[in-house]
């Protein structure tokens, strides 16, 4: 069985690259199976939300978090789940 881990990824993104370029800091917490999957998810979400290309996103730090250090309470509670049941 694959274990899902909690990651905190921080870095900088180039906002309004065509008018007044400005590098802004970002920090994202998310659940993923591996570091590679977490990085892909960050590129996808930031690119979708802010219309950025991958070259406009610079990742500076990726760290794996224990569930009790998560800022997002929803992610911390999801990480503590042992299983779930689906009813028809």
C-alpha cells in the first residue's frame, strides 16, 4: 500500500511578467506520494491559478512534514485518517 505524505513547498513566482514583473514568495502545503508528485502538483496549481509557466516558478525548498506541523487543519486531519468506508 502506498503511503501519502504531507509536503510544504516554498519558493518564488514571477507575477505579471509582461507588464511590471515582480517576484513574490509562496508557500504551499499539500499531500502527495512523492516529492516529484508534489512538485508537479505545485506547478499545475500555480500555473492554473496565476497563469504562470514553469519557468516563472522557482522552488527554493521542499520539506516533508509530520501531520501535527501542518498549518492547514484540513490537511492535518486527512493525514491522520486510517481508512474510510463508502456507502451506496
